C-alpha cells in the first residue's frame, strides 16, 4: 500500500498577525499536516519563528505539526522544538557535521525523524541514514523564502529518492513552488507529502483554503493514479 497523499500547508505564507486562526482554518479546509518553517537568518537568509510560536499554536489543533528546521546548528534546539509540540522534526543534512547524531536525538525525543537536502545536494548523503528516518524532504526551491519557482530538475531527484527508499515506509515530501501545475509531476515521481505555502495562503480565509487544498489533492491523486 502506498503512503497516503498528504497536503501540508506552510504557515510561512499565512497572516502572522492571526496565526492561530490561520492554522485552524487550514486544518478545517482539509489539510493533513501543518508545515512549520523555522529560519534562523544564518543557515538561510531569512528569519521566521521559533519554538515559542509553535508552542502557542499547539492548543489550536490536534493536527500533525511537521517542523522543518532551517537552522544551524540544529542540535542545541531539538529538545525545545520537541517540547513545543512538534510531531516530526526535519533537519538539513547540510546543517551540521553529525547528521546521524541529530537524527538519533530526534528519535530519542519521541518524534518522527525527518531529513532534508538543499536542491544542489546529492541524494547519496542519505544512503547511510535510510533506516534512521521516517521522512525524506526533497527541497524543490532554495530554502529561505516562500513564493519561489519549482526547480524542474528536482523531479528526477524525487524519482531517485523513491527508488532509494524502496519498500521502507518513509514519507517522501517535496517543498517549494508546489502549485496545481507542479504537484502532479512530483506525485507521479513518487512524492506523497506536499508542502504548499503561497498556493494555499494566497487565498482569503477558509473557503479559499478549502478550494486550494482540494485542488492540490485532486491533482496529486490524479497524477498518481
Ligand atoms: C522554503 C520553505 C517552504 C516554503 C514553501 O524555505 O521551506 O516551506 O514556505 O512556500 P511556497 O509553497 O510558497 O513555495
Ligand atoms: Zn519547509
């Protein structure tokens, strides 16, 4: 059985002045996961939010909190993100010299373990940690900002990652430039979790979010069938 298609709106594109409502609305609109983009102004050239904001959002929903750490170093902060209520924590392979230790730490904190790669990084970096992760995230833009264009070469990378995963029950996620135009190719290549920021939050409230989530899911299901 293939893993289910999951739509994971990134609140990076939400209205930060009313984040609680933005999270509740997107979950009511049909989102499966809530994607939390944490940026430090060092690993990536932008600053977003940290564990205290996630902690404040936690009571607003029981939905899965999918935390994408774009910070270096990550290790000193893993416990804080676990305590804040993240369900999965994804670290960049490029963010530190001891990736395996970071993954072990997340596992020991009782959270789903994710690893991600920048577009330029080769998949081979992951060969030795395949049995230590629950999720592989293929970045389809250079991390740091929402609203960028999907990098077409990442389709082949998703296909190769899917082959590398084989029968392991690892979620294959794609993040950056996901729209109704790009999601199909990513799904056909083997991705099952789709992060979308601007494609969802460009709308204005619950009804628009529901339309966007439904359209994305439909395009992914159609392409996979
Ligand atoms: C990029 C972030 C993405 C981003 C996606 O650094 O990791 O999650 O917010 O935004 P869109 O869907 O607008 O490309
Ligand atoms: Zn992200």
